């Protein structure tokens, strides 16, 4: 199981969001609290995308750093993170699904224009189960996937909708239900932001949110023991902004398509 987080709000140092919280992504990379029965660490790379303060004038385009190393082993990122403030962040640590490429381009966030995207989970029966869905994409999208992984294909499918100006919440819901239909039992926690609004699905893995006057955090796991982390129920879509906080609504079709119970082996708990 990978782990991801998004933040929107007042300027924060990347280190304060990703590295220093007691149970933040750094700690989760080697000792996640939610081990799902002793499953795995998240050592197959990481990525962080952020909206730099200086980028506000440049159309809010994010900057992205990805690596195939574990987060704990990247000193260069630690230096950048302690010197970089951002008003929006999407970060992810990866535990590769068995058989999928171990390359930095397989690490979230995936990005185009102002968008940052992450997937925590697995598409069952990959790649055959979603071949028909993949065939709906332009061939140039298929031959330029970031990596030969389920997550990279999910991003290409989401991006195709975003390019067509489909409402982002609608695009994520359609994607989750189409993939769950084609690949039953898939786990599809998605996270998407344009730096102003964050969208997330809870579909097979844990998800929590925390709103404060400073901003909104949406994450796979709470970063500390404070009681203001609110769990997002399985089968729900979350959308929110720094000013409004998080709102949730159920995803239609969840009862029919719900992912199977979380398993315990490394193979089955991406
Ligand atoms: N299946 C995806 C990958 O291999 C995501 C893995 C995960 O959520 N652990 O990159």
C-alpha cells in the first residue's frame, strides 16, 4: 500500500508536511501505522509536487520531484524540503505492486499543466482487465505512459477527461466505477489537485482529512495523535478547499462494486 497526502492552505515548508510530522510520510515509508496485518513498507520511491509561492504569477504550475529511492534515503530532497515553502502539495510514497516497474517515473504524483495526481491501490487482473478501457485513449497517450503500471494508466485515463474539461469530481467517480466494473476488487484511492481544490476517493484503503484555519490536509494516515483527523468512509468522494474544508459524498455503485476485504500478504496489499 502506498501512502499519499495533499495539502492546500497557508504557505508551509515541504519538510513540515512530509518529513517532520511524527507519523508523516517519512515515518510511513519505513513504519506505517496501518500495516494491514504486517503488510509492507513503502520503499519503492516517492514523489512530491508543490505549487511554489513564486509560481502564483506563473499560472499556478506545480514543480515535481520524484525518485526511485526510499524517501528516507534522499538527502537532496530533505535539503530542498527544508528550504521550500508551498501553498499546495501532493506527495506520495510507493510500495510497488508485485511485477510492476521499479522506476522513478512510476511514482506519483503524475502531472500535466496545473494538475497533480496519485493512486494508492491496485488494479486487479492488470493489464488484461483494463485493456478495453485503455483502448479508449488516443494511441499517443498509450505509448507515452509515464510507466507500464496500473497507476500510470489511471492517470492517463483521468487526464483524458480533464483535457476535455470534464468536472474533476465527475471524472474521478467515473474512473473509479469504470475500473471497478472492469477489474472487480480493485483498490482505487485517488488524489487529485489543481492547487486550489483537492479531490480524493476512498475505495479500498484508508483516508483521513484535517481542516484548520491554516488549511486542509487529506492523507492516507493521520500524522499525529490529535483528534481532529476525520476518517473518510470507504466508497466516498472527498472534495475541498483550504477555505471551505472537506466535503464528502457517497460514490454511486459502491455497494455493487465494492473492493474485496483488505488482504494481508505483500502481493495482495499494494
Ligand atoms: N499499483 C501501484 C504501483 O505499483 C500503486 C501501488 C500502491 O498503492 N502500493 O505503483
